[in-house]
C-alpha cells in the first residue's frame, strides 16, 4: 500500500511563501493497493495533481460535502477525458437530496461555468452510510464521524496494511471517542486525522467541527495506531508554525507512543503491517 498526499489544508486553499513547504491545496490523498482500483480520499483542490489525464477507473471516498473537499472534482484530470471514470462514495446531506443532486446543483451555472454532466469523463455517485464494501483486494469500512452535517470516515484494509482517514472530526467536550471513530482507528497502521487547531484556537472554535492536535494524539494512543499523520492544516498556519506543532506532538507522544508525521503535499508513504 502506498499513500500520496496531494492536498493537506482544511477549510480553503491558501497560497504564499509561508505555506510553500507543506502546501496550500485542500484535502486529497491517493491510496494505491495491489489488486484494487485507484482510491482517492476526498477530492479537494489537490485533486488537480492526483492523476494524469486519460484512461482512469477509480474510487473516491468522500467524507462529506463541504466545499474544501469537493472543489477539485471538475478539475480532476481524468474527468477531462472520455476515458476517465470515477465512482464517488459519500454520505447524503440529510435533507432528502442525494449526493448526486447536491453536487449537480453546485457544479453548474451560475456557481460554475460548466455543468458536471458536460465533463467528458464519467462520474457515478453512491450514497453511503455505515457499511463495509469491497474494491478488489481492498476492504473499505465506512463509519459515521462527528462533524458539522453528515460525515463519515474510512478505513481501508489491504493484504499488506491498513489506513484510516478521519479528515474532519468534531472534538467532543469530554474528549471521548465515538464508537465509529474507534472502530476505524483501532490498531490501524496509519491514521490520517484532523489536527486543525491548537488548544487556544479550539477554545474559540469548539463547535466548528474540528480537532486539536492533542486530541488526535489521544485517539492514536488509545487505539494503538502505528503512525499518526497530522492533517487538515488550518489555512492560516504557516510552515514554521506547523514545524513547531509537530515537534510538540512528538514530544507529547514520547518513545512509547505512535510515530508522528505531518501531511505535506507530494509526500509518499509506504504502509505495511
């Protein structure tokens, strides 16, 4: 299994010399699993760099429908060719509309110059809630995650390893771990987790749907995670500030805690049990 990070920011893409090292695109990570189709976690603005134009047949595991996680869909290179095909699994919004209806309403005039149906490639939307699905050799577990609006996280188990993706997660006041999140993360080799806020920031944004880096570490410790990848960086967080936070989390983890890594655009990671 091989992870590649194409977008690592949360909320909105950002640009400038202070974010160049970690990158400014929003959430998009690809996972290559032997014997399975290409898998994308989310399709934010990082999706522009996630695959080449041309023949493609893959799966997108979309945690929820917020803009920062879907903005890259009409710019995903394979969908600009007739040979491109993408199956998108995502939770419906809970207002009676399907995922397909929501996306079609968003990607069309006057909000966007081209309707999604006019793209040369093929996109299929599948409404998903708590379930387990198979894609070749990959087993995908889908579980509800606390956030703002219907949201899910994913766990992918392959022959050689396991990855959990919990990109947007509302940290509870008591720092407990929901049953769904625990099931996704328990004993996983690599956990990619929301770490958008510091404790001071969370005090003023405690209902905005995200986690602190300390809570991400709590989950990784309690669930015996191998490697924790800090993800969904705040768009106002500079590279230098991220470096300081990562050093702090590594100090907190100690020698007996999980390995700590930070998501960086272009970073590749081999996953093995």
